[in-house]
C-alpha cells in the first residue's frame, strides 16, 4: 500500500518536532533524570509509537500495515535496547558525567535516525532493482546472529575505535570535560573535549548497528514508510529508557541469544523470500523456487515469543543475577573512583550505595560463581572495591573536617590516600610503643588539648 507525500511530510515534521522538544526542554540544561521523569517520558514515547501502530492497524486493509509495523517496531526496539549495552560501555570508558549523558544519548539517537534514513532509502532502491539483495540481507543477518553467539571478547574496546584514534592524533584534545562543551580553551589554545569524542564514538557505532537492524526490518516488510516509522519510533524515547532500566541492563544476560535467534529467523525468512522471487541463473535456472514463505503474523508471534522467553529467563536466572551484580559493582566502583566534587553529591552517594548493595549480593554468591569476579586483563574486582572504599572513607573524613581535597579533575589520588594511611598506621604504632615505654614520657601525662587549627594549647 502506497503512502501519499502529504502523510510523509506530516510524519517527518512530527519526528523533527519531537527531537526539537527533547533538545530544547530536556537536555539543554544538564541534569540527572529522576526515575519518575524517565518513566513518564518513556511511557509517553511508547504510547505515541503504539497509537501510531493502532491507527495503521485499523485504517489499512486486512490490518497488513499494522501487523508489519508492530513486527518491525518490536524487533528494532529489542535491537536498540541491546545497543544500550554498548552505549553504556562507551560512556563508562569516556567517564561521561551522569548529568551530561542525556545530551550524548540524544545526539546518538539523532545521528542514528539520519544515518538509518539514508540506509533505508538505499536499501529500498536496491530491493526494487535487484531481487537477489534478499539473499545478501539474509546472509548478513545469519552472520550477525552467529557473531552474537560467540563468547564476549574481553579485549574489545568499543570506545577506542579507529575514528577516535585518528581524531586524537590529528586534533588537540583535552583529557577533561568542560561541562557539556564540545570545545574548550586551554592556555589560549582551542581544543576538543572528551564530549565531542564520545559523540563521535557513539555515532560510529550507530552506523555498525544499522548494518543488522536495517536488513532485519526489510526482512519483515518492504514498505518503506513502515520501515522508516518503525525504525524511528523505536529510537525515539531510547534516551529515557536508558535511565529507566539502568541497572536492569546487566540482568538481561540472555538478550543477545534471543536477538541472535530473532535475526537468524528473519535471515531465513529473507532467504526463503529470495528463493520465491529468484532470478539468479545458477539457482533453479533463474526460475522462482516453490518454498514456504513466512507470513508477517507468524513473524510477529515468533518475535514476541522469543523476546518474552529471553527476558523471563534472564530475570529468573541465578547466574544472571550474579553476573549483573559483578558487572554493576565493577562499573560503579570505577565510576566512583573518577568522581570529584564537581560531580553532583547525590549522584556520588547513589552510585556508592548501589555498589554496597551489589557487594552484599556478591558476598553471598555460591562458590560456583566466583569465576565471575575476575576478568582477563582487568583489575581484580576485590581490589577495585577496596580502592573505592578508601576514597569513600577519605571523603567522609574530609567532610567531617569541612575541607575538600578532590576538587582536581583527577579526583582523589589513591597513592596519596594509601601513603597517608600507612603514615597514620606507623604513627599509631610508634605512639603505642611510646606509651608502653615508661622512660619515654610520663605514663599518665595527658595530651594537651588541640585548638581548631590543630595546634596544641598549652596552659
């Protein structure tokens, strides 16, 4: 079913309006969204997507466009949630302040919409002119599904990709953020900030994500309007969803397996469709092959079933809970160590409290899950947690004294904290030795009281 140019124009204007609203009213002023804010706006964007699908369902013959839209939307939404894992890794690697993460995510969403719109137009042109493209798309999805089933590579550095390495070599870059500015001045020289680099990193990964998401949705429908709207509506609201399910992401340990099954299913569906439309001379002498084609209704049912099973299995898995606690504790400890007094106080405390909760979960893990605590080529989790507690103790002590010692961009120096702790221990040992030596001083001589600046008051 074709869509009139007027409908296209109205749809594009609505999408631009939603993005502009986000930029003007949500991310212009840096802040950390509350759980309520994230939940309300996630529900609003989800409601918009669902209402749009219902309209298509009731106002198209045989509900065909509505069924195709929901199948495409659910698939793209699931893939976009999986993408949040990578966004989380990138922002953790760049140590993006929590209050600035909204702007980074919104940039990534905008870039993804622009990039995927171009890919949708290119994919539609290829499909219209080359029926063999379905073989190619199907093969891409099968290969992607296979890669998702491979064990995770501990050496994989999502943030240190080729574009970032080139940018750092060619352009002067500062190591520190200047609010949410993309450029800053250091000693009179204009330099890039990490904010620009993290946006480049997320934009680059968005292009890679599109290589499987676009073929996947073309495997469900060849209606360009449905492909476009399902893709865009799955991306809108992703920023709010990130903050809403933060902490739950690590619990979805089997999501990659579910997505692999979905992509493999759509890949097979594409190849069957390609065989049905076959024009390649070396396959059945260039004639269509009589094969069973998978209906869109069946596709929608399979996708929903796989996702439901995957989510339930992830949330009820004991190993999943253990892995989530370990991953979250590692990430929180690392984030806490990098925070300075320029960070929001409540955010530091929130992260530290969550780290403590995960520590308690980890302490109660059965021995068979202890292998999760150590990751190859990474600092042992126990050492990372110990360092976080050292910094927390130091901050607490400084707060009681009314002083601040972590106002530098690097935060508190662990080496200095350890040195101070060793010195205190040495002093305590020496004092204990002196107290037990009657000749050193009067054994009952009291200490002179101290004044506010630490000097002894003598009578």
